[in-house]
C-alpha cells in the first residue's frame, strides 16, 4: 500500500480550537520517576508507602517544572492547550515532610520549593497559575488533601471559614481544578459535599474532582468492588468529576475498564451529572466519553541500572505511547466528555480475564511481586449505542463504543495481557450499528482491527470517505480503499493501521487513532 502521505490534502478534520473537557496531565508519575537518580539500586520494600511518597514529594519543585528542561516546558507541546496541569502531592509542603497534620491541606504554595513566587498565598498561586498558562497549558490544577492543616488554622476559624478562604485564593489566582484526594476527611461524603457547595459560592468556575481511595488492583475476585462503585456513584450526585483512581501496569486496561463500566452502569440509580475521569487510559476515555487524567511522560534513563522502568520497556510501554494522549485529547475537541448519566449503557455479560506475574520493579505494590494477578472486565461496553458485534478467532479484544449527543461516534478495540504473550492485540472483525440515528457525525476509531464495519441510517452509494490520524493536521480520501454497499461501510484493518499512525512521532508505539468522515 502506498504511503497515505502521498495523497494528503490540506484539510483538517480535527477542530483547531482546544477542547472543553477538563482532562489534565498530573505530575505524580513523573515525581515518582524522578527520585533515585544516581543511586546504584532501589530498595522497593522501603519505597512502598510513606517513604516512597516522601521521595516523590521531594521531586516536585520549581526547577523540575519550569527549568530549561522542565516538565512543563518539554511535555506534550502539541496539546497543552487541551490539558490542565495538576500539581500532585508536595506542592504545598516543605521538603522531607511525611504525612504530618501541620502541613497537609494548607494549600499555600511552598516558598522553599518555589522561591521565585512571592507574596501572600493568593498572589503566589496567581503567579504560578500565570507561569503555567504562559507555557501554553490550559491552566493550573492542584492536588488537595481532604483535611485542614493544623499549622494553618487561625484562632476563631471554623471549618467552613478555612475552606472559604482557600477557595477565594484559588478564585483570585485563576486555579481551574482541585483534585481532592486522601486526608482526614477523605471518606466523608458530607465533607466533600460541603466543599463542592462552598466552591460554587466562592469559586464558581473551579472544577472539583472527588474520589474514594482504593488499591491499584481490583478485589480478590478480579472485579471492581461494588462498595467502591456505589461510593463513587454516590459522589457523582454533586461532584463535577469523579475518578476511577490508581491502577498498576500492565493490567491497567481491565482494572480501569471494569471500574468505569461499573460507574456507567450504576448511573440510573444515582442520577449523577458529573464526568468520569478514567485516569491514564486515553482510548477508554475517548471511546466512552470520559475525561483523562494523564500520568505518562517521556522521562527515561534516570533510574538506577537494572530498574525495569515498566512504563518504558515492559508490555505496557506507556512512555512509548504518548501519541495515544495526543489523539485522545484531540478527539475530545469533536466529542467532549459526557455527563455521568448521559446515554443508556449496554454491558456484555461475557467477562474477559487478563493476567500478569509481576517482577520486582514492575510495580510499587510490593505485595504483588511474584504473584499472578488476574483482572476482569466486560468484553464489550456501549454508551448510547447497541453493543458492537465482534468476531475473532480465539480470545477477542475488549471493544467499547459510544454515541455522543452531538452525533459523533467513537469506538476502541483494546489489547489483552497475559504472562505468555505480554500485551497482544487479537485480530477481530467489528461491526457497529448506527442505523437508529438520523445523522452520524465524525467517527473516532482507536486500536487495531481485522476490519471495522459501520451500518449507517442512509445509503452510502455515492458517498466519499475521508480519514485522518488524530495526531496529524491533514487528511486523505480513502473512498477507493473501503467497501461501500447500501448503508454499510467496511474499513479494512490495514487501512486503519496505516492512517491511524500516519502522523506518529518518531519511535512512538501507540495503537492507531483516527477520525473518519463520510460525506
């Protein structure tokens, strides 16, 4: 097949304006990777828990973010306008601090870590916020401990007064997002509801994300715990965003997908209107209308010799799949994340099971080392659509899809994982029925297929078909390379695989991601 670059035209199927979805890049994974530089070995037992968090915390400072090779100067240059930056645990405490009640929850930018930002708390935050935006990012978000810092408490202050003051700082500084995590009040829905209500009064444009903490793996049976699903779904009744929380590679796809599916399926019972953030699984987010909490980053070669750096060299290879982030957030310009209860959800009864035996260095969860972990998720999930039909020889991929209220449609075929095969992509013929809709907008196609067939509501006999790598700014006509018959469009998998990575960065291993337009 000739290079599709030869037939490209000066037409961009991706909107030029940044999207409205509050997706973000979070500093936490980069913080965790930054410690240990120059050491001969890492003691993984020591690094789990408080010690590991302390070292990651110490890695967050002004030079790391804004220096000549700073993260915010070098990461994701093409989509910064689509992504907030969330500074994680450490931005508002001194160096070498464990989880002491005097500091966590103070929300005062650490002068020790950020010496160039001076003045009153709101002034320092405003300077930081402006510095982030000046580098092209959408705005600044903050990790927030769900507690009041004892050292910041003033005589006569009430809990409500404490948080009103900090919300006013954020409002004055133009802070866009609070990621409210662990802390004394982490398990209190009442506290989280109060915080959200106060924010609507004091900082109405501030988006507050709420969570329930959970380990990076699902329950002993490999499925998302029902208590976790119900607690998060309950928060969705008032939260602008709820997050599926931390996972561990290389089983992040089934763990995240099962949590996300559980939340979507529970929506009718809780009547929530907020968004779901499914953390660092961009293609799940793109295909199911969720926000993204990006963790991956391009840093390599900083850890001691022998460290496995699973996010670079293991079967998950997230550091070599940065284009997935670019494609997913650019798709969100056409199909912004949908509210929690938007669109009926269909869930396959069949559960697919992925497994992995962890080696030392592949996870910070030391109890998993040497264990064969099993995680399951539904084979198919559809939001606002009938379930896709999937035909595969042997094990199928996970296939998820959604219909956006604006008419856009997205579908993703997601890889599987096993100790024997690593991360692998089963070949599958996938059919998606769109015939119930009066009109169909652009189609976002993510992953690899043997073929993808779309059933349209009208005849396609005289149609023209255009396609574009979501990471590129040019498209090609592929009418001659697809099959059109009455209301059916069949796109061969090789076409998706060629076009979906046509604009890939050098060395990037991301699965294809493209937009398809039928005219």
